[in-house]
């Protein structure tokens, strides 16, 4: 790892100031992605701004019809939160199935969605539940936030401060984990909220995506039978030593049906 | 960039000057000479380096020493009351032949203690296996590790640890 300047600001405003105008400065939340990247010398930041000391960034609140999760909130805290389990059990389930217990004890929601790994779990929930991402400078809708492989709508120095998830009438997440890393080979999040039905797929493509045909079918008939015959094309899906694009396309259908069944339980 | 860092390790104050890039595991092993915590991989996957920071199990190879500023750190060296009286989890590993080469063992024991406490001393086999996701062992085949953890849970409860 190359050395860098380390900062541990106490407020969001200080963190933003430390990042401002420094092209090579990087924020750090849980460090569970950033530190391995630095260890492999895949990045060489001049400054690392640790968000871990900013109290206002961590925590879970229920505000009206929404569960609002602070950017610095660890996966383990989302998984065990009574508020999340009460309002959106599928979200607590998702957080509890990220990586392993030690990864969950450090990794955060803000770091996960800012990183936008194609195999990350949270993007599925953010898109399927039509969550709103709040940053220090504004808000992004779920559909506009995830732009492509490791790419988001965040501009340089913009920090995820919280994610607001509307409560779901029915929701479930089913993932087919890579047996070695536990990242999603394919993960499907299905949600029925006041805004309609959404089906979001992670792990299969370069970035989380929705399956409109499944959403329309489920809006008419929220049962796994309704999506049974909806195949998705393998074109453009990920293909690697773990699974071919065709296999991933097949898994999307299987995971979608399992998710609908779980949501109906 | 050198930074002074101070924390509590196994109940005793520990401090030093580190580089920003110094990992917590390097601080423990190279600065404090506490080599019980191991490093088994470069990819944050093996769990040989697991320690407790403020009561939570973490991979000390994926945390900077400066991130532990002011924290309470417990390592494998901090568990046994004395050379004669091991922690119930260590004793259960010994009784159940839960180690062969021993390389993964410090991390296994630290993860196992956190697991037992989080599940309020009540575990079944499936839970233990799932919870061991972040710890790899190349020797034992896990079976005896699982047995040891299941045996240690009630022993920890009655010992009040
Ligand atoms: C062994 C292992 C297994 C894993 N398995 C899974 C899995 O199954 N599923 C899964 O989804 N993930 C998995 N992960 C990733 C894990 O969830 C990470 O915690 C997560 O991707 C990044 O979160 P972090 O808080 O650690 O972010 P960091 O590593 O701190 O940061 C990641 C990136 O986001 C930036 N960043 C951090 N915080 C913010 C912010 N608030 N605003 C803007 N930018 C920010 C950083 O600059 C960096 O580029 C795994 C990781 C490991 C090591
Ligand atoms: S050395 Fe830390 S996870 Fe392998
Ligand atoms: S006992 Fe050798 S790696 Fe586990």
C-alpha cells in the first residue's frame, strides 16, 4: 500500500472541505473495499478522509412511511435493526447475507452503493424499493443513481449521507451467492410498494437493472407463476469463471420466482 | 505521514507512531510484538487476522491502525486467564481436536467467541457453519471446529464470559 494523508473529521462539513479541490482524495467508510484496493496498489489516493468519526452519518430512523439509513451504518446494524426488520424485513435479510460477519461488522451502506460493484447486494434493494439517495449536495432517485460498472451519479467529493427506503407491502431478496466470495452471482429483489411492483437484478450484468416484463406481469398477478415463462436474454450479461451469461440469465428467472414466493409468505 | 496512535489492547494501554497505511494487524504484530494474530491472505477473505474491536469481530488486515484510535482491542493473547486456565473456547478447541496446523485457529477462536455472544449462547450446527463464512481452514475440514464451538457455547455461559 502506498502511504497517504489520513484525516478523521468529526462533521460532514469538515469532510466535504477536506475532499474539496483534491482530485486524488478519497472518502472511506468501512474500508472493506477501499483497503483491499489500496493493498493491491490499484489506487493511490493522496488523502483518505475517514467518515467513521462523523456521528450524524450513522443510524437508522423511521420517518413516516420511510426507513432512513445513514451512510455510515454498518451492514450488521441494518441486519439486526428492529426498525428495519419491522418495516422492510427483506432489507434486513439482504444486509445479513452480505459477505461474512466480519465484513458486515465494518462495511457500510454508503460505501457499498458509492462503490456500485456489479455483484453488490444493496443496489438491488435501492432500485427495487425505489429508494432515494441523499448526499451532502442533493438527492438522487434510485433509477438515476447507478450508472454502470462501478459508476454512479455521484460527482467528485459528493458524499452519500443517507438512503431512504419506502416501506414495502411485500418484498423479498433472493441471491445465488458465489460460493467463495458470497457476492451475488445473481440476486433478485422483488418489491410491491405504493408506487407499484419493481424487480431489480444485481450480479447478472455490469450494473443493477430492472426487468420490465416481470414487473408488468407481477402488477397483474403477484405470483411466481406470472413470471415463470419470462426469460431474459443473455446478451450483455456477465460471463466469467463462476458462471456463463446463459447460466446467469437462467438464474434471474429462478431467483425471481423464489423471491416472489418468499414475498408472498 | 507518521501519526501517533493510542488504544487499549487486552486491557492495557498501547501506543506508538505509525504510518497512515499501517494496518491494525501490522501494529499488533510488528509494533507490539503480539504475533498471535495471523495473516493468511491478501484479499480479506481468510479470517486468520480476526480480533475484537470495541466488542465486534473484525479483520485486522482490513482496518488501519489509526482507525482503532481510542478503541478497545482484544486479541487471542488476551483470552486466557493464565497458562493453566484457558478461555472456554480455547479449551473446547483443544478438547475437540479443532486444530491441526493451528494457523487459522486464532481467528477462528475470536470469530467463534463473537458468534456465541451475538447468538446469546444458543447456537445450532447450521448457524455455526453459516457464521464461519469469514474464516477459512485448510486442514481440519471444519467438522471439529463446529463441534468445539457448539460445546463452548454453554461452557462460556456457565463461566460467565
Ligand atoms: C470478503 C468480502 C466479501 C464481501 N461480500 C460482499 C457481498 O456478498 N455483497 C456485497 O454487496 N458486498 C460484499 N463485500 C463488500 C462490502 O459490502 C463492502 O463493505 C462495501 O462494498 C463497501 O462498503 P465500505 O463501507 O467498506 O466502503 P469503503 O471501502 O470505505 O469505500 C468503498 C468506495 O466508496 C467510496 N465511499 C465510501 N463511503 C462513501 C460515501 N459515504 N459517499 C461517497 N463515496 C463513498 C470510497 O471512496 C471507495 O471508493 C465484501 C467485501 C469483502 C472484503
Ligand atoms: S489475513 Fe485478514 S482476512 Fe486473511
Ligand atoms: S488448522 Fe491448519 S488452517 Fe486450520
